[in-house]
C-alpha cells in the first residue's frame, strides 16, 4: 500500500511544477511520505501515486510564484502548497493575517501547510515572512475562503483521454456533495462517486471532437463551477508522439545530484532520461506528461540537450525518443573568494543606527553582517565587492570584529570571513540603552508579555508604551526586562521608554526612549478605516523609497499623502495592506495621511521622517563601494558609486582613465560610465573640484563576461516625472542582482522575475526621453535607446490598452484556436 493514511483521497496536481499529492494526512507526514522517510507508513516513493519534487538551492531573495489550491473552506484545514524561491524552515505564512498551521518547508522552493479558519468569505493576501532577515513576499488576494455551499473545481487527472471516452478520472476541488453532476463540455459524465467534499471520480463521456473542453460540476444546492479547458480529448488509437517541452529547474551544479522535472507528452513507464548525453538516475515516470529524475554530473559548464527515450512497445524495432535542445545549463564551480577588506565609516556611536558600507570580495545575496556577533539590519548586497548594513547598538565602546557570513543550509551558517578591529564604537553615550522589544507588536487590548533587551537596567525601573505604564515589570538583570504591555485605544506604533529610579543626590533618574519601538495591531475587530504601521519610517529628501502600510478599511482607490505631498504610486494589496512610493519632501517629521474615496481619512501623526543628505562642508570625499565591481574591457558599464561628501562636479577615475557621464545623485551616491581598459584589477578614485580625493585599491575588475543580456520589449513606454511607474522588460540572460538604469539614475527597485523578465520602478527624473540600460552583476549590459519618456505629472496622456494575459498561451502551428485576451483599456473596434 503506497500510503498508510486515512481516506478519502485528496488529489492536487500542478502542471508546470508537476506536484501531485494523493493522500490526506498531516503536512509533516505528507512531505515525509512523499520523499520516502522511514517510519512514515510509506515506501521509498517508487510506487507512490504522486511525487512531491523538492529542489534545494542556496538562500535567495524571497518570492512566491504560486498558491495551490487557490481556495478553500472557511473552517480552515485546506492543504496548500506554495512554490517560489528563498523559503527556509524558520518562516511564517499568514492568510489574511492569520498564521497557517503544520507548516513544512521542503528546500527553498516549496512549502506546504494547512490554512487557518476565517470568519469571513472572500479573497485574502498570502504573506510569507522569512524570520532570519524579516524579508517578506506576498500574493495579493492569493487565497479565497469559500462561503457555505460554494463549489470549486481545481484539477482533472488525468487531464486528457481518448475521444471515445470511458476513462476513469479524478476531479479535485471544494464543496462536492452526493448527487453532484459533472459535464465535459455539453456531455454528462457517468459513474460519479463523491469521495468527499474535495474529490470525486467518474467515467468520462465520449467527446464531440478532438480538443479541449470545459469541466463543470453542479451540486444539488444549485451551486456550480466550471474549469475552462479542464480536459482534452485525443484522437482514438495511438497516443500523440513523444515530446519534451520543459526542464524544471533549467540549471544546476556541475556536480549534478540535484532533482529535476521533465515536462512533455507521451511518456510511458520505463522511459530513460539523458542530460547532455549522460544518463540521469532515479527516473520516475509520474504520468504521460511528467518525469522526475536526478541530474548526472556534467562534462563542463554550459547548455546541454535533454533526451527522453521510451522503451520498445508493440513489437517496434527501435524505441521512440525526443529531445529538447539547450534545455539545461550546468553552472560553473566558482572558487570561493570571500574576504572583508574595509568598513566605511570605520566608527560610530554606541546606539548604532548608522549605515556602514563593507568592502570585500565574494559577497552574494543573502549574506549577513555581524558587528562583534550582533547582526546588522537592512543589509543590501550591492554586488560581490560591496554591501551596506545598518549598524546595531552596542553597550561597550572600542574596536570590534566585523564578520560577513554567506547563506548556509540545514540551519548551519555558510562560509564566513572577518576583519579584526574593523569597526570602532565611540564612547560618550549613556550607560542606559534600549535595543529592542520582543515581540515588536501586539494586540490593542494589551496583556501580553514583552521583553526589552538593552543595557544599564536596574531594580525599580519603569517601562512606558507611548506614555502608558506597563505592569508587572521585572528586571531580570542589567540587559533584560519583562513586563505586561498596557492597552491602547487605536492601532499605532509607539515609543518605548525605560526610566530608572533616582540615585542619591539626583532629582530624577536616567531615562532612555526607543523611538517607534512597539506596534499595536488590530485583532480582527471589524473593518473601520485605520492605520497601524508604516515601514520603513524614513527616507532622504529626494524620496523614492517604497513603504509598506498596514491597517484596516483600505479602499482600492485610497490616496496616501506624506505631509502635503501625494504619493505618485499607491498599491492597495488588500483591505489591510498597501504600498506607497515616497514623494520628494523637506527634512523633518511629517504626518502620513490616508484618504479613502468617500473623503474619510486617518492620520499617522509624525509617522515619517525626511532626512537631509548633505555633504560636510570642506570634508574630503570618501569612497565606500563600486557596484557592479566588474565589467567588460570595452567599458560602457554603468556603475553605482557609494560613499560620502561627493561634490556636484565630482570626477571618477578607473586606474588613470577618467569615467564619462558622471552624475552625482546625492552627496553619497553617484553614477558613471566605465571607460575601456585592459583586463585586470584597477583602483577607483573619486576627486572633488578642490582636488580632495579618495580611492579604493582593486575596486573594479576588467574581465569580459560570458554573453550579455538582451531586451526584446519594454512596457509601458511613458510615465510621470514624479517616478513610480512599474516598467516590465522582457529579454534574455537576466540574472539575480541585475539593475535597470533610467538614463544615469538607477531604478527605485529592480525585481528579477526570471532570466527573461524583470520589473523596475522608475525613479524621479526630469521630463524627456531616457535610455533604459540593463546591467548584470558581472558588468554585462544592454542599452535600449530612448525606451522610456518622462512626461509632466500634470499633463497625463490618454491611458493605453494593457494586455495582462492570453489563455491558452500555446496552440497548433496551423492556428484556428479560440483564445481569451485579458487586460484593461480595450475599446470597441480594437
């Protein structure tokens, strides 16, 4: 017996990732059963009806690509599988703000869980939070809670069969009941057996013609749901010819040993797989459309063919085979070059909070920075040679070690390198210090235990949450306090204040305030309009940061103002969450005002701070990092230069050759076009008009990259000069860490969706046309001339039509299929 678990069966199949689960069980048992863990009541998986494919990768930016199924009952308990990137065991998943249960993470691309209950029907956001670095990824309206009696059809398996019908298939979904009827196109199925509210089996009726039909389920209550193109009728007789359509993932290590999935048609039991001519192992045919196997070792880096060969059948002399050209890429095994060379600035206050640039080699996304063992925050890897981090607070002045650690696996940290005495905490700060609250948020009613971490605490200390005294305060020692949070009248982020009792001769005791140290959150008390929190809470005067806002009662057409300036781009993710692009402002605190279309508004008083970024008069420039830190010998790469005290007429030199098109974006950030130079390492030098200069030895490596990115399409072609336009670029050979430049200004954010698509948020810029340049971390680049035009925000052009998707997206070469085009802005006669 494949799975020793309770019936009825549940079946979920995702074409594209080929994930099939057939047994209802706890999530942990499900994963263990699927990968063949001893003692779970399952065999090694070779005879398991379904196979869950787990792909382990190094830590990457967090991303969610799919939520399956997309709906479930309000009582919770629906088994949901998330696919994406950057998953880790220490993460949380919420559905509409409520945490999922029995969360199990398999590798960094797959997670399974049970949904929490929901009192209300409707769509909710699915939010994944990685605890190690607090990075989040969300799918707006990613899951729908069904109301009582709703029906949902998610999958038919197998999804194709002979035109004559007669095959037994399973239909998966929600809300099935005895007496259900199922129709394939206009023809009613027979032999229907309802296994439970989530699955039924039936006998497929004969079809009217070869091709795809919809599958409709009707229950006695009258509820119905249709899965478009849910089943395909094939010609009677031999199956369609063998085809290989895709390999997932499409790249892997040269040493092999990683699991891959082959998608295609016509696969049969006994098929073999060859990757680049070498035989794959652990080959398992999951069905006519999917095979899983273990990739063999490659002969060398680069693209190779993937071939599938079926065994001999029906007395044939030669086996049938099919291959997909250049379907899989073996990645080179790069030697480790991790090092920490310098920290700029090299000193700062005990309370931390300042941003430092770390210079070195071998940095990758997901790297962590430790200051004397304390983890830095807001870490941004600018490239393999530089990263920035916000320095944590400390309690003792003096020099400390700075250590960079690469991502690890299995709960074990990766390779690390350190710089002894790399940073110095300066003396002179008060002994009393509050570092953070644990947890950092809680319910409006209070009553929860909160621990404060810091220094200088002593008996008799008092704790205040936004002015309200905490109760049951217990000083555990000079570095820890526990207390009970008081209640608050409305969602808000408040200061935390610790006051010590006065010593002999003192009128009042010492006190320390941690600004915005704790957030009061709504606990599901209705949908009144309100704002709970904002992150981040500050940006430079030029604006351009993307902030995340939480609260209740958000309308899709909500407006957000920072002071008197309106955000040029607001995205309402749900009734409880939104993002807004910060407009330019003046240094100082401003209110953040949210306004719904009915003119109802809420205000987060002094909720955001604009920070003046000005160079120190007469101070020499300081060079902290250059990103990317390498590029082709022909030059032309646009680089970001990070440092301090850059003058408007800054000059930049690579070796002894001056860079061109130098643009000072702010006193700490500049951009430049790299000049041509012979291969090798060169120093980068910045020079102010008064000839004050600073340089970094070996900061840039001239080395011709392998290949270059290409851009085939960009959309939209225009946007307001205030910035905030989301621009999609399609092409090839994009990579994680790629930056899009609008002229000589970097995008506010660049999100790489894959090797063929990325999305960039346009920065603020003057009216006029600019080139779009895509720069990979290895310095390879491509420029599309005059690809984007900024227009005056007060003269909006007419809205162009937008195509969101085409379904189905594949068809016969002779054409003739009906397709649906989904989007907005369509007009009669289009």
